[in-house]
C-alpha cells in the first residue's frame, strides 16, 4: 500500500498593514515625546518680568499696584525688561508706557528730588472724576477779570502733566471741599510758580490726553 503524503500545517502570514500601523504608532509616540520635551524646555526658559496694568505717564512713581508679574520667554532680550524681582522703591518712569506693555529697563529711572515736585491743587470736582494715577493731562487756567469785562479766554499753563495719585472725586480727595477736588500733579520744579500763580488768579481746568496721544508725549 502506497504511503499517503503527510499533511503540512498552514502558517498564517502576518498582515503587512499591521506592521505599518505599529510603525506609525511608534512614530506618533516618539513625536509626542519630542514635543513634550520641547514644551518643558521652553517653560524652563520663561522668566518673570513686570507688565504694566494701566496707562502710565512719565515721572510716575512705580508701585506694585501699577504692575503685575508676567511669565514670558524673551530669549536673548531678557535683560531689556525689568525683572519682577526688582525692588520698585524709588523707581519712576522716564517716559509713558501703555497698558499690557512689558516694562523696559530704559523706561525706568531713580527719582531725582531736585527735578520733580508733587503739588496738590483744587479744581472742579466733576471735571476730574475718574482720573487715575499715571494719566496725563494738560493744565488750563481762566484768569479772573474785573467786573463788567468779558470773560478771559483759557490759557495753557502746562502740557503733558502726570497725575500723581488716583482722584476720588466722590469724597474729600486730598482735602477738597464742596464743588472742588484736590488733585496731585507731578511737575518740574521750575513750573511750580506758574502753576501756583494760575491757581491764585483764576480757575484751573485739567484736560485729559487720550491714551494714544499721552503715550507719544
């Protein structure tokens, strides 16, 4: 009797598409690891610098109420901005800065008591409602005229003057009374006599500059 051929077991061939899916999966995992490492590296390079919370004029004394710490990646530009660890005591702005702007080192200086004076004047309470520290105004005066003569025209006394403190027109701001409110102004020492003379001989009005125009002063 002739021997029958022995049956051979059929082996399943691995599908090539499984190999492709595995390779793609490995590549995606590797890509995720690389991206994650890059994100972590970038986070490690972020630094804390001061950012301005509202528009501020030149000569404004800086405090923590005017600034907030911002975590940013500045690469080689880190030294151009004031670190949030910097002590603000005695620092003033040398030029206007806008809300949201990172505070440049070049826009900050030490207060010089021989150059600036803080002077409080009384002006119309309604006209100064909402003025805040750091905003910029022009100072106008309407001189008094003898009875029977036509009213004098407003005269520009000082331009681009910075408000020294928030104006609380609803209360007794800096000793204001009645229809008047006291306003703190930061002026050059040489301009103090002109401002006092304007207050003593007429009515003084403050005209706020728009934020964009004030930033360009």
